[in-house]
C-alpha cells in the first residue's frame, strides 16, 4: 500500500449565511471527495493542542503525528530546513523579517512586499556590516529571512511584526524570559537598532522611497528556536521513502525534518492561480517512486484570509477537479493500492479571516477497508465518522495502520 495525504490549507469553515447556512465544503461541488468519504472512513482531528496558536506550522506538525510540545522550535528552524541551511547544536535560528518603520512605528511587517532581488542586496549588506562568527543572516523570500545566532538562548519573548502594525517599535522589542537570556535579548535589540541606522541610507531603500514604496528599514527577528528533535516518518512508521509538495517554506521545512524529499513544482505560488496541474502530476510521479506523499495546497487558506466566500468555494472546487479527481482516477489504474486522506490543517473561516483551533474533518480512503456510514466530505458529516475525534499521532496511525 502507498499513502497520500492531500491537505487543503484552511479549507474548513463555519456555516455561511450567503450559502444558505452551509459551510464551504457543504456548498462546494466535490463529488470525488464525497465518493472517497463514502468509500472510506471518517472523523475529526484536533490539530492545535491547548496553549498553542492555530498556526499552519503547529497544525501541519500535528497532522503528521508530531507532538508540538516536544518538537516545535519556532518558524526559523523549520524555514531553515526548507532553505537548506542546517541548524547545528548550540545554534539558534529565528525568522527575520525586514519591515517598514515610519515615525518610530511599525508600518507593516513586509516592507511593502519587497522583491527578492532588493531583499537579497539588503541581506548581503547586513551580513557585511552586522555579520560575525556569531551572527549570520540568510536570504529567504521577499520579506521573510533567517537569522542564525551561535550560542543564542531561545528563552526570549519576541513579537510577530504582523500582529502589531501601528505600534511604536520600542514597545515591542525583545525581552528576556530569564536572566540567562538577557545577553541574547540585548544582542537582538542591538542588531535591530543598528540595522535601522544602516538600512535607512541604503541605495535600495532610497530608490524605493523615491518611487513612493515602503523602505525595508529595520530587521525584525522573532520565533526563536534550536534544531528540532524530530524522528523521521520513515523511522516512526517504517516507510521506505516519502516526498512533500508545497509552495510554502514552513511546510517544506517540516517535510525535510520528517524525512520527506521536497519536490519543487514550477509555478507553485501558494495562491488560487497556483499550478494545480503541475502539483498533481508531481504528486502522481512522487507516488510512483515513494510510499508516502504529503501534498499541501495553500490556496483555500489565502481565500479565507481575504474573507472571500466565492473565491474560497472556487479553490475547494479547484482542489476537487484539478487535484483529487485526476489523482484518484490515475491511482485506480495501478496494481499497488493507494490510500488517500483528505483534510485541512485548521479552519480559516471567511467571517473572521484568520485561523481558528477547531477540530477539522478528515476522510481516509483505504482500498479493502470496510467503509463507515458517512456519505459526504464536510464538517458536519465527519462528526458521524467511525474514527470519532482523534488527537496527535492517532490520525497518522489510522492512515498507516
Ligand atoms: Zn494552514
């Protein structure tokens, strides 16, 4: 048996008035997903343990059977894996945004979604001026970069910059959680202040300002952690090999620590215009070569963040028509059976335009396994599923058992 998880990021939702009080999944035309639910067994999965914020990194780690209490080491270390930057023991990794500050206040977390090309010049410059044996910046994508500090202490409180637009930056600088972490907090705050002085005069920013664009005039490090201590899925479940397909660095990074090979797909954007056909073909090819594939599609989450009901409906139907249906039709022709699971990582309700920590509906279709009574794939139907409500590694065990 081979195993495929198709994850529609954020696709679970609440009943929506304009849809006759149906959820997106209930209103969408998704006959293949319904068929898989009817031929398979269903349930709900708690993907965000108590005390954690419902971030995609948390929820995807839990879907893959990891206990985030034990393995979560911040975004930086996960994104580092996707960027090919190893975190050694004794090193601390942090997500490092380059942000726009105006009149001493955080204007935005993205420096106006600065281009990669401009960002690379700034990161190079920061390494030249602020880099040392201890401090190193690594370029990522747009405003999302990586800061690695040798000997850093992760017991520091940092503020995600997207949470505090309009706030004076001085009010949300790094604080030590214990006296031992004070030198790390001092170092980070010093780097922030020195970056502001250096970046404000850099030609890239002078040009951006002349063009009326937001300058990237400060670094903003957050989400500190060490190298995650994760056993691979291959070790845990005795799989021979696996692959991950996603446009999102965080998910690819989780995949790398999980022992999955990240597969790059041209035109995978993470938006509704993503190259669905390319990702579908990549998943089919990866399933031929591996016995486990994690296929992550971001688009429905983005539509939820935009609060756009008809767009979100469209992304779920794209997932049906351009991913689930062609993959199912293909694998039916194969000699080796393929188990397929479909689920989101968390709901991203259009009404509130952000993630929530409610249980998500899942289906597991395994050829040869007797189905339960559920006939459709959606939030309500899944409550009647024979798996009930699962937590932690129970979902992966149910799929791979
Ligand atoms: Zn997500």
